[in-house]
C-alpha cells in the first residue's frame, strides 16, 4: 500500500513521546458538535455494549450509504441480527441538506480552499475522501443562495438606518499575473460605516477554459448551454471594472433602497465620480467630497 507523505511523517514519530496519560475521569458536559476520532476506538466502545433486543454482546459498528459524508452508522448485533442506524450528520435548512458536507463547503470557501485541496486535507487526516465533486458544487450553490439572501437582508437594514447617504466607494480585487480577475466593489455610508450595496465582477471562469474552442464543432451549442451558469460577467480592462461597477450600484439605489447617493467621498481625480455624476440618475447633482489625509 502506497503511503502518502503525511502518513510517512506520522510513522516517524514516537507516538508515546510527550503525550498526556489517559484518565478515567468522565466529563459531565453535554456532547455536541463534531470530533476527530479514530474509528476503531469507537468500534471498541460499541463492542462493549449489550444488544437491546437479545441482551447479547458482540455489537459491531458498520456504515451504509453511497457517498462519504452521506453515510449512516449502523450498529449490528452478531447474535440476533438486530440493526440500529443513525445518520453521520444531521440535516440543516428547509430542504434536506446534510450538515457535515455543508460545514466542509462553507469553511473551505471562507478560507479559499479548493475542492482538490479539501480532498488532500482529508486524505492527510486518514479520513474518508471528500464528497463527490457534484455534491460539493450543489452544496456550494445552496450556500451561495443563503449567503446572498442574508446579504440582501443586511443591506436593507443598513439602508433603513440612513437617509440622504454620503457614500464612499471601494474595490477589492484578486490579482493574477498583474491582472484583476475578480473584483468586489462596495458602497459604504461614510457616517455609519454601513455597507449599502456591492457588485461582484469576474473576468475569468475556469469552466470557460475547459469548453471547446471557438472554431470547434458544437461550440455554439456549448455556449448556449453554458451561459446560464457562467460566472464571467465582465470583459473589459481591470481599470474599467471599478467605474462600471459603481455605475451599476448607483443606478439601482432608488429601486433597491429608495436612496439617493447624493454625496460621494472621492479622491481628486476619481474616474468613478466623473462617471456616476454624468449618468443623471437623481433629481439633484451628485456632489464630491475630496479625501483629506486619505491613505489608499
């Protein structure tokens, strides 16, 4: 059996060195959440129990299911064949969704861990391989929908708290080889610091690179099937992203929040201000407050 690098390193350790001695003291605190446990240790505990049906011993812990993290634990009595099962994870959400893969997906996304790296991490822990890629993608879609719904609620609460907003626009980008491929533009109310709106713009999606070439047979059919799921929504230069995003956000302020962003905190040569001021969106001109002692 081929050992992965982490397994080789663990085998080099003196497992008894520096480890605390086990204790028989039992903690009375309620157990919940998740633990990293060695499965044989749990099987040993289960084997010491008696069957509720025949009072015999020899219970064994098994698994059932078609995919990791969608499995059920099954306790099987070797004497009478009685079986008790429980899911490895509870369900969350209005529609059925297993909590453990959902947590894995959320944490991985929050910390920039790709599906491939997540599989490597769990492999190094000698855990079951991660969920199937399609399961991960479906879970990620549900997480995205829930996150966007929460963001809409927060933005609405922020807009309710302010009127006649004085705003500042900021942009955060992910750079690859000197080019901003992913940008998040945010509108912040200056007095309160509340986020009123944001817009995400992407110049890249890996799925587009995996598709057929423009001159390949079936390209147009692929484009039609791909456009509804494609996350690439900007094709201009990196310098233009901030200007375009600000225009989108300012243009929907009345519809979204019934707010006019009447004053904009901006640097002296801001192309963003020039663009939004020239759109004629409101019944009064947008004014500019220059940054004083501003550090970008």
